[in-house]
């Protein structure tokens, strides 16, 4: 396994862990941990996609990262003005 595979696997793994924990009601799907796991996972997956120059996933994971950060800010009740 090469560097980009390791980074991408960790990133996707974090997203799947967040999804599983939310599905099984171990964490809230609008809670801080859910958004942190998604943001870190998507950020790593986006970076791995950049490393292999695969733009469809760069866009997908970059958007996933931004939405997760927005959700985290909302969960933390940070004003976005």
C-alpha cells in the first residue's frame, strides 16, 4: 500500500465509522463528534484524491469537508457572518 492509499483508506474509514456509529445510535447525527469524524475523514480522502489527481473525488470530498465543517460550526452554535 502506498502513501495515498493509506491516507485515503483512513479518511474513508473515518466517514464510515461516523455513519455506522450514527446508524446504531451511538452518536447523534447532528452532534459534534459526527461532524468532526466526517470533516477529518473527508479532508483526508480529498487530499488522497488530490495526490492521485482524481478530480471528481476531490470535488466530492472537498464539498463533504465543507458541509461537515458547516455542520460542526452549527452544532457548536458559532455565528457565520
